[in-house]
């Protein structure tokens, strides 16, 4: 699918956006909730065609979760 997308977000770009815009709201959540939020974030990027299916299926959780 990536060949059908004009541009895709890199893992580092997604990480920084998630860290800066979503993690502050998860400050008091446990590890499981933060991982679920990351999964939902990656899924939304894929559905919004900002990343490819391959990226969504192969990105791991960032270390800070």
C-alpha cells in the first residue's frame, strides 16, 4: 500500500507527535493503557492513510511506554 501513498510518516515522526500530544494525557495511566493508546494511534494513522499497512503491522511500541 505504501506505493499508493504520496508520503508516509516515519516512526520517529509518529513517536514525537504521540509523545508531545497524547502522552501528557496518559501521565497517570498504567503501561497497558499507554500501549493501547499507542496501538490506537498507529491504527488511526493507517486508517487516515498517513502510514502504510506494513508500517502499522510492524512498528513496535516505543521504549518510553
